[in-house]
């Protein structure tokens, strides 16, 4: 089976040109002008459209036992949503808790995805405790093709590690050539501030942000960077949300620390007033780090445009209205998370490229190429080149729509971006040569997704 995409404008992280793309089986085999179709070739006319490399979401939660409940999606529902939005590969956070066995957790997460995903996938392996037994298990997991760890400085007594465990994790990662991703908030400060606010009767979702102010994130960011410097490990800050944390991270970058930065879509376009809405409307917008003061939007867009922020993910983590209401008496019990896997690319294109905040090449870089490079998937993923996987997004820049829970594929009863306009969407999406989406509708194979083994010594 072959596929010929004709007359599109190919846009990668560093090039833009008109050409045809020929795909045989799972791979791009030719790029050029006037390519001929074979007898069994499906021809797709991409006139007036961009052709982007398949987008990669470097930060999603699909299976997640968390805050007394489970995130709502399955690999099936989330992967179909991802593909409808142009994401062809994701990296899921594998998150066994501190009390769970790490290897059993890894096998559980992998089994949830195997044969159940429509898009390709791999994992960041969370290290939620460090001891000799875990070290042996982590070595086994890395040998299975996992090239990145995840640590949480927040979520005390559940996912969170102490400073000693952070040091040990980074030292092991350095030896193995594994990059360590980190949620940077000071767990102790969060816990003290939460206690004080609740004691004062401040129980609504509007108090979530004051319980984890910007300084709490800046402290975690600075501490993580300091530990990276001390160990020589490579690090990646997830969901950086505000100017003080950015300052800490960019200073560390300037000192030569091997550090990369991710921000996630909600922090570019939503702000803390969303969580200040009364009742469950506010709860729907509780995530950590919290939605911030609006002044941070321009700071994040500018840093992204300048390449100081390297990638844009989602931190996709859906909880429905009834789950959010677990926190009706205390904001500390609201399951943290905002879904966004379906919307990320269209929102980044609309509010970044179309609104003049982001160059189109940086858009492709931040949402596809950089995640592929950092996490050992490049050049198989993250670009359009002969020999790369045929993960392609034919993108219609003239489409106009409005985001709504009524039309989403994600398994949830609300959408955190409800009512926002989008100026563009994928008209066709392929994963390794298979057409999975046409005109916004999933038309493909629900089990086509494959686990991606990665080079474990990527960061030696
Ligand atoms: O609020 C969030 N971010 N929920 C998911 C867990 C995490 O911290 O990434
Ligand atoms: Zn996090
Ligand atoms: Zn997360």
C-alpha cells in the first residue's frame, strides 16, 4: 500500500517548501516535485494546506490513579482525541506511587497501552521512591527502551521524592544517559500553605493558586537546577507556568546546566480567574502548577518564541465534573488536571502562529521536533524526511471552529477551553503511513499504535 500527498507546503522546524511526499508501507520513501502514483497508490491533494510532521505530546496522563480517583480517559479514547488534533505520538507519565512496586507499575502501564492505542507511544518512568531495589528495577526499565525518568518535587507522601532521593535518581540517570523530567514545586511549602488556608475557612478553588504561589515553583525550579549541576545529569522541567520560575531556569541554562523547559497549553491562554469562577466551574480549572496571573502569558509566549522554552505539551489529565466535586468542601481534594490533548496543536497554531506570537518553524519545533530530539525519537519521528516514519499532518489553515465539549473525542463532560476559537485544524493525519483521521473524523485502526523503544544512552 502506498500514499502520495501532492501539492502541499511542507513545513518542518527548519524548512518550508512545496513538494510531493511518497509513502510506502510505514515510511517516507521519496520527497520531490511531480512524483508519480503507482497502481495501488492513494493520492491526497494537499493544495492550499500545510504538511507538518506528526506532532508529539511530551507530557500526558492517560492511566492515572490520583487524588482518590482515576483520570477519565483510556488509551483508546485519548489516542483518538490526540489524532483528531494532530498528535501522532505521546509520552505518557508512568506513575506508580511511592508505595507501589516500580517494575510492576511499569508493566501495568505498558499493558494498559498495548493493543489499545491508535497513536504511537512511550513513557517517562516516574521515580517516586529511591532505594537499592528500585535502582535495579529502573535499570531493567531503561533496558526495555525507556530513556527518561520523571520526578515530582510536589505531592508529598504520594509521588513526591525528598532531596536525597532526587540526588540518587539524578546520579543514576547520569550513569545511564537518561534525561530526568521534573515537576518543580516545593512540597513542604504547599502543604503548610494549604493547612493555613483551610484553617481560615478558605476552601474554594480560588485558593488553589494562593496555596502554591509563583515563589513555590521558582524554589522547586532552582533546587532542581542546582541538583542537576551537582550531579551533571540532564534535566527537563515540565509545565513551567510563570516568570519567576522561568528566570531560575534560564539562569541555570546560561550557567551551562543541561536543562530544557516545557510549558503546557493551559498556561499560555488560561489564567487564574478561570479557577476563581464559582463552584465547579472553578474546579474544572484546577491544575498544578496553578493557572497564573495573566501577566505571565506574554512572558511565556516571548520565551517560547525565543527558544528559551523548548517544548509545548498538554499535561492532559481529565477528571469529569463529578470527580472535580470531590473537592467541593476543600480545594485540596479537587483532582488536579485539565485535559487538552485534542486541542494543543490547534490552540498553539491559532494563538501562537496566527496571532503573531510564534514563528511557524518554532511551532513545529516546540510541538514535534524538539520533543523527538530530547526524548530519543528523532529522526524517526519529529520531521519529514526520507526514511522517517510517515507520521504526517495535512493541516488546513483556513478552517474556523469553536472548541466545545459537545464535539470532543476526549472522555470527559467538559472542556477547559470551551468557546475558544480555533483558526486551523488537521484535515488528514497518518501514523506510519496509515490514514487515521480525515476531516476531523477518526477513520482508522484503533489498535495501530506501537510502543516506541528509545535509545537509553541518549544523554551520556
Ligand atoms: O494538575 C496536574 N498537573 N495534574 C497531573 C499531575 C501532574 O502534576 O502532572
Ligand atoms: Zn506535574
Ligand atoms: Zn503531569
